[in-house]
C-alpha cells in the first residue's frame, strides 16, 4: 500500500505520506526534521570513538567509520525495501541522504580519501537483486567528491549472512573475497557498505587492502548496529 501510494502520488512523503514541499524531495520537512541521525560532529566524524561501536567491532583494521544512523526505523525499513523489494524510491532517498552526508563531511577538517571502493555481492546475488546497493552508494561519494570509483573485490559467497551468528559469519566469509585489482592502490581508500552489523565483512576486505599497503581506510555506511545488539546475533 505504501509503495502504491508513492507511485500514485509521487510527491508524497515516503514516511508519513503527506505532500512534500519540493518535487525532488522524498520526505516532507517534518520527517526530515524528525529523522534520527548519528551526530558525529563532536567525534571527528568518526563513529569508532563511540564505545557502543568499537566494543562490537574488535579487531578494527580501519581508521574511520562514518554512519548516517544506528540501524533503526525508519532507516532499517527503507534499506530493506531497497535491498529486498527493489523499491527504488527508498534507494533514491538513501542515496540523497548519503550525498548530504558527503557534503557535510567535506566541510569538516577530515582528510578526503583518494578513491572509493565498495563491498561486493556475488554474481548470483546481483542476478537476483539486479544491483549492488553498496556500489550505488559508493558512486554517490565518487560523484560528490570527484574521486575514482574502484571495483576492487570479487565475491564468490552465495550463502546469505542473515540469521548467522558472529562466528558463523566469520567462518563463512573467510576466503570468500578476492581482490582482483592489480594496479597499485591509493594510500587512502574509502570502503562503502550499506549496513554494518558485526563488521565481519568489512574486516575481511580491510585485511586484503592492508596486504596491498593501503595506509588509511575509511568506512562509510548508512546504518550500524550498536555492539550490545550485534553481540546477540
Ligand atoms: Zn513526512
């Protein structure tokens, strides 16, 4: 019903269905103002400085983690609609919010990465879904900051990670990824994933990047799960 309403009334807010103030907007001004976000302005734009984050991500092989929000409503709803229901209005909204965060980050003193890469999905998953959401988010950053978008990783993983605990995820992920890019890599790279739960996927990819002498790795995501919740999974 929600999707149908949005198709019939393309200028209605994706969250409350009231009319939006600008035709390009996916949310009305009230919902924009009420949108829960992770304010990192007092933490050097780095969510790793939050105990609820680093406690759940040990070991940490990267330098900065930037997330738009905790994994909570309405973000979790939009992410799942985009990823599993191919609801591209939700995808557009999330990309717009990502672009907004890029602009805000650019205004900070934090060093900008030289290139951006993304968490891969397997060929089978891409066939099912038709797109890689992490790649689309990475493209937003590449365009916003005018830096190269690198397709670095190959994934042969076909098993869904949903429903697995931390140890099962790590075992499943080991040897599932390959870095197929042969040229020298930039010293400062940004890696994008749509959601970070246990950090196991990111950890495996950072391991590959560190082996190729990448000095600084920044991670960007839409939403992260706090440590106390992630440890229950
Ligand atoms: Zn609204």
